[in-house]
C-alpha cells in the first residue's frame, strides 16, 4: 500500500478536506463537544482541552510516512471555518476504515456527502486501498443513508460492537471495493 507523509487537500463544491491544523481547535471545540455530535461517535471529547490535545496529536503525526491514521478537517470554502471532520485509518495493507462528522448546525446541507466522497477519493486514489469500510451506529439513520449515497453497501450488523471507553453499541458495517468505486457514476 502506498503511504504518504501528508495527504493532499481535496476540494469539493463547498469544502476543502485537508489535514488538521492547530487553527481548527476553536471550530472543532464548537461542535465536537456537543452532545448531538457525540451521540453517534466513539471518540468523545469533553472540553476544549481535550479537543486541543486531539488536534495536537493529529498535527504531530503529520509528516511521518509510517503513520496509519489521518485526521482531516472539512473547511467550508465560504467561511474558511472547519464545519466537519473525517478520518482514514489504514488497518492493514489495502484495507482502510473511513469516518466523518459534521457540525450539527450544518446537518442535512450536503457537507457529509462531500466529506464522504472526498474520503473515498483519498482512500482509493491516493492510498491505493482495495477495500474501505465504515461502521455506523445502528440508530444513526442519516449516516447510514450517507454511506449508501456515496456507494457503500451493508456488509453486516453487530449488536455489541466496542464503541470506546468500555461501551458497546449496535453498529452497521458498510464497505466498498476499489472495483466498485471506479465503477461509480461521477
């Protein structure tokens, strides 16, 4: 699998998906600490200090070609502010997990779809994945629809999937192969 010390920024109609920067701390704190945002994710950051530490760790990994985790900021073009995030985790050669989040005030505006499609492009076209997958909390209908909208297909359901901090949750696993990705309509 090809690895990169840094990922290139990807522009979509409304966002730029790019590596996290320290300037994202305030915007990330504004949505990552909200209960509505945290409801469907494993990594729960409680306050500004925890968000800042998360951003610092993400920035510190940049430039290391051995890294397997890429955290990205979704910067809205019109405001220049991070309105969402995404991640790519290389789990083994040619297999990546992807995930996304959007500021709750920006839900149902298409940002999640743009983040998801940009993540697919990075995974398949830059990191040369052969298969990607994501896990979505079973009750998160919006993210399940988003995953299907960008081409992922349901693979299996887990009633008690480890969801961080000793918690377990019902999740749906969706996946896409490189062959399927390259056959998707533009």
